[in-house]
C-alpha cells in the first residue's frame, strides 16, 4: 500500500566555513552564521581557520552576523 519515494536531492555548494585549528576538536561553523569577524571555537576556545567545504545550500535570512 505504501510506495517508496525517491529521497529529495539537496543541492550542495562550495561554502566558506571557520574550522577549529585544534587537531583534537572537530568544531566548525559557516562564515555567514558567525557572530565575530574571526571567531574562537565555541567548543574548545581555540582559534579558527578559514576553509571551504561542499555543504547543503542554506540561506541566512537574518542580517550578516560577521563584523567587518
């Protein structure tokens, strides 16, 4: 009675992120969701480095959070 539906394909895009510089920590965040221009890791407090990752497309509908 129930048919299997094909899963919806979510488009991915090259996204700028901040990644934790500590090798023990896996913390990261999208740049357009950061509260500071150069944030510290919210998990361990270490510095963060700029990276690029293929992630599902998301739109930040609030104003740009990062400071200039």
